[in-house]
């Protein structure tokens, strides 16, 4: 056979010597037999990584396996929530109206039931001579007498089964069984991926519901509390002694802080659930906007903020501005007694740009490093500043994560801190 390289004009005769150097031991498969199977597994795994789609991947697994093993049937059965039967989810050579509608009882006395119960591959040469279990009525109806069935893990409980079967008696060897298991493992990975995606979708749905609740059910009581506190202050301020006024101020500050927390949660919910269109963004312009938003704070604290030339990245400009603004605000807030000194730069890191915001402030003690990005976690070490809600860094991390980057901090007490985050580059890295 001649192989033609599309980029080469000459026909090349393949070198078969590699297959002839060593004969496999009796009963074992040689390289010629192993290659098509390993290639088929790799091809299915590649398609799964390319987001072929879960249902399409099930169909593809059945098609590839049926062709590779030259069997009459290949199919995926899913264990239903009742755990009493299996639903045919995909198959080769099954009637179209069977897929998605036909079920098979999960009888321990059947091949599928035996496989699910034992978690072991089940190989049948001729079901008519099998003494471990009886053929299922569905398999009998299709005329199936031999095959290999394996569990699709998910990962602690069986998700379903994957099988390759024939109408004639056939001895499936260890290589066949290993191949079907490998294909089942690829499907298992796809099941896990889909479960993560489904859980993320459910999380986002719950977050949207929370956002609605927070904006309506929580905001209104807060308005009422604030309104009545203002009325009390207007009407009864003269009747309160010093202790009463102090207690009243605590109540007012608590209501204000609660409002800020609710607003921060709403902001976090919006960032998590909203659709984003990333575009090429000049980080210099975004950074200048963040500085403009903090102008009053910078002037009041006599802060000195320097920056090197910043790159163009793929980002949502408003969200990137939020990251800059929150990190700069924190650097100013935790500057200690000296005027804040902050330096910002960015370095190329593969397909990303790594930003670094370095300050000369009070730093972070080691026990706080791993908790610093936790929602509502606060460092009570800032001097002469208004208390925060502990949501700023969590917000920054969520934004960076939504852009496919990561965020971390390096710090020593009294030596300052450097916050790092990465953003995808707008242009590929040139060699």
C-alpha cells in the first residue's frame, strides 16, 4: 500500500520492518493488532476534548468500537435513577425508535446486571452455554449471543454499561476486552465532565435566584431598617445619653455594612452569571480609568502609584478595571503609617500576561495567605480607614477565573505584598 503525504509529491512505501523484528508470544496480540485499537481510543479521547458533545460522543464510541471489533451491535445503556433498569442511550444497528426509549431490567441474572453488580468486564462466547446468567429478553429479541460488557464508572457509582455484541458465537480475547474497557473509560471521563458542567449550570441558576432574592427580599427590609433608624435619630436624638448614642451608631453602621455586603454579593452574582465577550483591551487605558476612579482616595493619602507600560489583553474592560481598582484600593488601605507606594507591571507568560501589583505596606501574615481570597474574610489591620466587607479580593479572583487566568499573592509581614494575576494575551507569542 502506498501512503501519500499531502505536503510531499513522492509516494512513500511504508516500512514494515518494525513489525517483523519480533514475533509476539502465542496468544498475545502483535503491534499490528494493537495499533488500530489504541488509535481508536486516542481518537475518541481527542474528540471528547474537542467538545464534540456528550450525545455525539456516545454515538461515536459505538461507531468506532463496532467498526474496530467488527461486531453486529455496540451500545451504551444508562442506569436510571430508580436503579431498577437501564435505558438505551446510544447504539449501532439498533432500531432508531429503540434509542432513548427502550429499557432493560437490571436483573442480576442478566449480563448487564451481572456486570453492574460485579463492576467487572463480562465476556460471553455463547449465551446459550452460559451458566452465570440468563440472556435478557431484549438481547434475545435482537438475536445477540456473544459479547463484551463493561461498566462506565461515574466514578463511585456505575453510570451505565458499554458493550460490543454479535449474533454469532465469538471468542473475545483479552485485547478485545481491554479495548472495550478503554473506550468505557473515555466515556467515564465524558460523564464526569458533563456532571461538572451540569453542576456549574445548577450553581449559576441558584446564584441567579439568590441575586433576585438579595435584590428584592433583602434590600427592602434593609431600606426599612435604615429609614426607621433615621427617624429615630431625627426625633429622639436629644433623649439619648452617650451610651444610647453609641449603641445607636453601632446599629446604623451595622445596617450600612449589611447593605454593602448585599450589594457586593449582587455584584459577584452578576460577574459569575453574565455572558462575557472578551475583546482586545489596552491595559494602560483601563488602568488609567481605575486611577481616575480612585483619584480622591489617592490625593487624600498622598499615594504614589507608578506603572510600567502595560500590554493589550483579551478581557472585559469594565471587569479588568474592577480588578485594578480593588487591588490598588487594598494597597492604599493597608499601607500602614507611611504614604502608600505602589508599583504595577506585567510580564509575558506563554499565552498570558502576568500582572504584578506590589506595595510597601504592612504585608500579610502567613496564616492569612491561604484565606485571603475567601468571601467575607477580612484583615483587621488597616488603620484610619472604613471597614470593608471582605468581598473585594473574592470578586477579583472570580473575575480573573472567568477570564481563564489565576490569582495569587506573595507577602511578608511589614515587608509589603505583591498580588499577581494573569490575563489571556491578545496576540500569540512570537518566536
